[in-house]
C-alpha cells in the first residue's frame, strides 16, 4: 500500500502546503538561486581543507556549543563596534531567521514582510506555526517610510522582516524605513542583509542602527558574496539579550565542528573571498544594460541578480532557456523573470540565449 502525505496525521496548518522548491537541475549555466558562481580561490580552499582536517581529529567530541572563535571572527568582519556577544550564527541565514521566529513568533503570533520579498519568510513562519502577514510595496517595489510605518502599526506583527536589498526584486532599502518601522512596532525587526556586500560601497548598513535598539537584528550570510552557499553559514548581529533568546530555541551543538572550522578559516581570507564581488557587480550592471537594450525592463538592483519585466510568457521563456542549458528563475511575478549575475562567460551565455529565444 502506498501512503501519501495526506494519509498521515500531519498538522492541519501544513496540510496541502508546498515545500520550498527552486528547481535544481545540472545545467551548464545555473543562474537561478543567486549563488556566487565563482569557486572559492585555490589557496583559500587549501587553508579551509587544513582547518577541516584539524577539526576532524576531535570530531569524537561535541563542538563548541557557543562557537566562540567563529563569533569573534564575525564580529571582526562586521566592524561597526559589534562585539562577539552580539553575534549569532546558524546553518545558513535561513536557520538564523528560523531561530528568531521560534523565539519571537510561533503559534498564535504573526510575522510580517513587504511582498514580493524572500519567499522563505512566509515558509519559515508557517513552519513555526505563526501567521504570515503580507504588506505591500509602492512603485518599482520601493518602500516609503511613512507607508511602511502605517502598514506595520496596523498589522501589529511580532516579527517584521525587511529585506535590504530585497530579494527577488533587487530593490535598495533606505535606513529611514528601518527607523520608521522600528518605531512603529513593539516587535522584533529583522533587517536581512544577505546581499549587502553587492550594494554600493558607501551605502550604510543597518548595523549602524543597532545601538539603543534592542529589538533590531541584522542578518547576513556567507552564501552570496563569500561563495560559501554549500557550507551553510549565516549569522546575525543584535543586542546580547536578543541573542540569549535565540539560545532558548537552537538545537544543542547546532553548528558542527567542521562548519565552524571551515567558516572561521574562510573569514581569515575575507578579502580574497570577497575579491569577486566587484566582478559580479560589473556583470550585473552589464546584464541590466543588455536586458534594457533587448527591450526588457531591468529593475534597479543592489544585489547579485536582476529582476526584469516585459516578458510576454515567463514560463515559455524560462523553458526555452532551460532547453538551451540556461537555468534562471520564474518567481511568479507576472511578466517577469529573475537571473543571477554569473561569471562573464555565464552571463554572456544567458544574454545570448535570451536574445535567441526572444519572446518579449
Ligand atoms: C534575502 C535572503 N535571505 C536569506 C537567504 C538564505 O541564505 P542562506 O540560508 O544560504 O544563508 C537568501 C537566499 O537566497 C536570501 O535571498
């Protein structure tokens, strides 16, 4: 007898739901999940291998539950006077965000975000049994401080997500929105800066707002600029009291000794690991200009990807690119597709395939 999910005594609020499912296909040009498509430089990879080999010798023991050295490394990397008591980390920033929701949302509580935004906020909220409340954006997906504050005050959420810059649209977010939203709620405000390293160098981070705002958290990831998506390392900076709340919900020893060793070693080479960021920005801007020249509307992006509109049939264009070995993302915004900036060759391959396919 075959059993389906519906036959199991699953939680009522999970019945009929769909899991996160960006297609993973072994295509030559994969520009669909905003990875850094440049590999880790050889000398850094060697140093990381040595660190993992060393950690392996003690792998009979549980790892440092407080990942002390890694926390210090993140504090040093972030700067802005952040110290290690203000740092949290997890297996990807997804886990860090889940910890925030487990501690501050959960059944009977709510989480809020301005859609379209990172789809995992909704799924993570559902996973902890919290209700997701969808706010709206203005022209060109921008958020205006007064409107944002009004929406948040009306919704009364326990957790607010501000994606800065925003996925899947690439839109920048100014810090006055963070300040306005913080003042409009008694809940936790998470500024997700997964793509901050791709923003203009002089654009301020929400880290500058942490002082005196104990309900503010700024999350980051090593998956994008650091080219470390496969290692699964994300982190967050906040008041030490907020970090203590996250300790209540994490699994003991949630960061393996191998992960801690790899991430600590990678952070020792932050400059080299980040060397590709400028090249990716160059490809992103070339991609935007070429998309415009092809007649599409490329939305302003401070990330490593571009959302473009003017696609007559996104599903058909996505499929035609797939058949040419190019994987991008149909994120369900009518008339739009999203593509990650890859290496120069990958970006060219995508643009050439798109101009062949046409379909505007
Ligand atoms: C806005 C945003 N936040 C968080 C993440 C999660 O990244 P990770 O769990 O790999 O750190 C992503 C990944 O695409 C993202 O786009």
